[in-house]
C-alpha cells in the first residue's frame, strides 16, 4: 500500500502558480537551511532555474530584479538571503493601486462625436493663415456631414457655424466669412457612392465566383 500520497488540500499555497510546485518546494527548502552561505547559494541556484523557465523574458528590462522579487513573494517574505536588489515588502505588494483617470467626455452635440473637439483644439493652436482657414473649413464640412448622418434633412450653414463657434469657446467665427460649406446633397451623394461602390464590388466578386463554379462543373 502507498502511504506517501500528497493531497492539494495538505500542500502549502502556491503564491505564484506559474512556477509550479517544484519551485515552491525548492524555496521552502532554502528557508529551512540554517547556514547563511549555503542558503544564499541555494537562492542563486533557484534564481537560475526561474530564469531558465522564462527564456523569452531575458530581454525585459530589470529581468533579474523581477526574479528576485518573485523569489521573496514565493517564500511569503520568509527567505533571509542577500539580494542584489532592495527587498520588496508585503505592505507594498498588498497596497491598492491608484484609480485610473478616465477621460470624462460629455459632448453637448453628440452627433459630431468626441474627436471633433480634439480637432477644433488642434486648429486653434495653428498660426493664422491660409492653412488654418482651410483646416477650419474642413472641420466645418465634417461637422455638416456628421449632422446629416444624424438628420437627413437639409441643414443651414449658419447652424454649423454657430455650433463651431460654441465648441471653440468663441474663438472660431465663420459667420463673418462669405464662403459657404459644401452642399448637403454632395455630402450625402459622396457617402452613398462609397457604399454603392463597396456593395457593387462585393456583388461582382460573388458573380465571378458563381461563374467560375459553373464552368468547373463536369458535363457528361
């Protein structure tokens, strides 16, 4: 009969399961060694084995530092050896991470999207000139196109100019310009042409596949 069976419920907890039970037992053996010199030699041997288990991480910065930190974590911070790096603490490991600062964007005109505000802020940083004016009108045309995607009815340019004036905090005023934006019919037609060309190319490919399939049939 076998009396030396080990059950997982009787084994010690694996602090880093990725290294497995054998590394855990090696660390527990190192903790039990009383001689300081021998314990340090065993710890270095364990570090070498841990490094061989992760050869793909050798190019990672501070690879050895991470291995020594993981060695102390596996030992539940009970291993007393001379580490070439500062020893981690249990309090630092259990410290809760600081919450991430997620961007809070609540656009007033959601049909323009969140990126339109970023585009406007970038345009405000440009120097005055023809390039900035062209960029501002491109942004206004993009706003008009987004507005038409939300509402297929015609939209007055003044509405777009007023929204652009408001989103730019009054720094961009196209109401004083005599140039008009692109016609709504042209913007809608352009988007429809893209959809039609995509669908037509798909149908052409499917027709070609059917024709090729029919040609490949054997006739008796």
